C-alpha cells in the first residue's frame, strides 16, 4: 500500500472517529446541564432569567468541545495538509 | 466546497486581496454605521419619538441591563465595545436571510480578530480599574503556584472564543451546502432557520463571555459576586 492510500485511509477513518467519539461527551454533559436547570427552574421560577442565562452560557462552553472535534474533522477532510502535499508530489511527477 | 469566505476572491493585485470576508465585513460596517447615523440625526427627548429611535433605545437599554446583570458595574464604560461585538456578530448571522451572502464570522480570520480585541481589552480595563500592580497581583491569586495556569487560561479563553464562533458559523453554512446537494428544498430552509438561531445565541454568548472576562479583570479574581436584586424579596 503506497503512502497516498495510507494517508487517505488514515484521514477518512480519523475524521469519522473524531466526530463520532467527540460528540458523545458534550451531548451527555448538556443533557445533565439542562436537566438540572429544569429542576431548579421548577423550584425557583422567579430566578428564571438568571438560570436561563447561566444555562445558555454553560451550554455554549460545553458545546465548544464538540465544535473543536468538528473543526478537526473538517480540516482532515477538506484542508488536509498531508493529503495536499502528497497530491502535489503526485501531480508534479 | 468552500471552507470559508476567504476563498471567494473578488479582486487581486499582488498580495492585496479583496475576498468575500472583507467585502461582507465592509457591508456590515456600512449598514451599522450609516443606519445608526441616519436614525440618530434628530433625537427627541419627549414622548413622541420615531420608531427607529425606539428600536435603538430598546437595544441599547437591554444590552446595558444585561451587562449590569452579569456583574460588570458602570456598564456605560464598556457598552461601546461589548454592544458593538454583539451587534456585529448578530447582524452577521442575521443577514444569512439574504441570498448569496456568507457570514464573515465563518472565516477564522474574523473570529480570531474579534477574540484578539477581547484579549487586548480585558487587561486594559483591568489595569485602568485596579492599577498595573493590582491587576498583575490578581494573577498570583489564590496562590503563586497558580501563575502559569492563570496565564494559560487567558490564552486558551481567547482561542476558545475564536474557535467556538468560527466552528458554529462554518458548520451552519457547510450543513446548508451539503444538504442542498442531497435533499429537497424544505430541509435546507429548516437548517437555515436553525443556523439563524445558533447565530443569535453565539452572538449573545460571545458578548456575555467578553463581559464576564472584563468583570473578572476589573473586580479581582477573589471578589465574591454581589447577590442579584431579583432574588431578594
């Protein structure tokens, strides 16, 4: 198997695995955050605006981890430097 | 498939490039600046005021109240910066309604620039509020061992701000492009509505996080937050 095929296989498999594994954690974390926010809203409805605002900020922080994994996945598929290098070598030959 | 509006080049001369990011940023600046100038030409204090002035007042007072709620005292000093951050990012994603428009925040250059602005403003306002010695001493709290971690957290917060906004905007436009190739038209429209929602939320998040960072820098790291008035009976 030449290096071009190897790079392609590694990039594709890693891109899929990155986003698959990387979205499990944030999804679980966000589920717990929303569940706790709902129960505290039920206990103290007049603090609703503070709770909602803090919930959104917390969700954005948790979501960032999934976004990092997504960006890595996109880079591997669309802006892969190793693939570009190997393609340039093959085209130059 | 285009990864960012940086690759859409309108005009090039040597290494000076006019790409999609710059053109849409200029368009947004034009709309914001000229719109505000036109609306605030004849401000009225009385009970009769134009609709647009009312709209601007609603926006400004709600942003000021939000800044105050998060714990940053004297919001008038910071509302210029924070309000502009919010309005720029919100308008950038709101204009995705227009056909043929790509949000400039979908390019890492724009979001990195905005995050760098926050990185500069936070120590600047901290020093202005607490003095150089007081601000630098806040890095040594709670103990001296935390100094490298505090410095690293400053840098990683900035990086997180940039990548979070970039990732959200880019994924919105990319999902739309991918869906347009495989499904009938109704699904991309629904995804575009979702992209609009996340754009607004991300604009709010960006400005609220900048507010929290400035509040932490101006108040000192070990100050306890004041209890909010809405919870007191």
